[in-house]
C-alpha cells in the first residue's frame, strides 16, 4: 500500500501490501484513518490510477488544512479519494474543493474543530455535473449516486487524514451529523427559472465549478398549499428564523437554501428573481432583540446588523441579503431544504479543471 509522507501535522498510512481486504480495513480502522465504514485499500496501483484523473504534480500542495495543518498534496488527496471509492475523473472536483476550503473566509479550522455540527456541503455546477453524473434531482442529498456519495466521503476523509479532524481530538463536534459522512450534490440547472449559482458568482455558463458551504444538516421546508410565491417565501423565512442556530445570534455568516423545482417555479411565476428572494429573506428572517435577550443571547450586539435606535429592533440572520446562498435542486415535490451555517464562515466557489 502507498504511504502518505508523515510530518508533525498529518496522519499517515503504513499498511503492508500483503494484507487482504478485510485485514487492511481492520488495520486502517485501528489507525483511525477511516470514517468508520470499510474503505478501498489505497494500494500504489490504485493511487496511480487515481492520479491519472488530474494532470498536476502529485507533490503539489494546495495548502495546509486545519486544525492539524497537514499539507494537502495532490497525492494525499488521491489516497483519500481511493479510500472513498472515487473514480479518477472525480479528482479534479476534490482538488477544486480543497482549494476552496483553504481560503481564509471559509475558516476550515473553525469548521473542523468546532463543537457545532457543521460540515462542508459541495454544490457542483456546469458541465461537470452531467459529465460526472452528479445527482441534482430526486434524492440528490441522499443515497444511490456514486459521484455524490464518494466525492463527499472523500472530503470527510481528507478532513480526518490531512486536516487532523479526528473525532474527539481535532474534531470536537458535540454530536456531529450524518451529513459529515458525505454532503455533495449538483444544482438542477435545467429545472431552475434563474441563472445558475456559478454564473451569478461570475463564472461562464460553460465553466464547471464547485461551491463549498459550511452547512448544518438540511432541514425540510414543506409548503404544499401556497399557490403564490409570497406564501412559499414566508415559509422559508419562518423555517429558518429559529433562535437555536448560530446565524440567529451571531447575525453573520450565510444561510443556504436548496429550492425545490416546484417551489422555484411558483416563486418565479410571480416575478421574483434571486435578488428579490434574498431581499425578502433579509427583511423577514430573523428575530426581535427581546427574543434573543430572553434566552441570554446578547453576544450578537457587537456583530448583528440591526437598527439600534429602535426599542426592540428586528435582528436579521445575516449581515446582508447576498448572504443567502440560493440554488435549485431536487425532484418533483413541494419541498425545499434549509442549511444554516456555522456562522463564522463564507462559502467559496472554485473552477474545476476537467482537463
């Protein structure tokens, strides 16, 4: 098996090549380099085939990943991709996602080390979604699609084995979340009445991108009855205005909403575009200051954007309307999904080099 070069800040593998599948998995589990599920043993041949998926120097480092600050070389990313069950053509997505996570505003150290149940959510746009068969329709956040499952899983293994996010050590999440096993999907661009996420972020429509967002697990937004966009948007605002998540008392960061295609069509039929939705949510999603103070949440005072001249001001969940990360995905059904964030993080979008 291959060996990841050890240094003072990263995990490494030393597995004899003579071990069979079961023996290798027992040893990998003993070393703490899995996600608890069986993995594909990263033999030299398998890693070499994985590296064929990206024309970059295997020794090239994309940056240091906190909290352990191990160097994320292309080879080490490939090792974790093999263990996750990825195909070689998925490697460019993983490289782009790592490049996004090392950006300062993403705050990977905080996301990996916090007690909060946060995990990177990957949203793929452009030709890569179809070419790699990344699910954007029915059950796009669930099981059944190799690209979604293994790309997201590889990210988690990277955060354990390169970044040092071992549960109870570098990863201090109180409970964690099932989304930490894998959280990857594509935007359903064909079902969206608006410009795709990556185009709104300045990329050409024919570019492939991955957006990485520090997300909680998805929470359903159910509205089967409203026949106008206003009713659906009100349901969005009411669903995310709970005082129990980080955005509510930090008043900063981002909130992601995956808008189901049926909800999107109903909203768009009444005329609102993405900016209109963001403006509506900024004005209507949040809490009164008195409600936050009633549960001793007063640390938002120095950060949250609210009118201090009012007796009991409304405190928005985010600093500005653009902090609502909106995209369309899913199958038929009057459902959407909300993902509050860690709060102290910003999503980052990077181009995917498909070669």
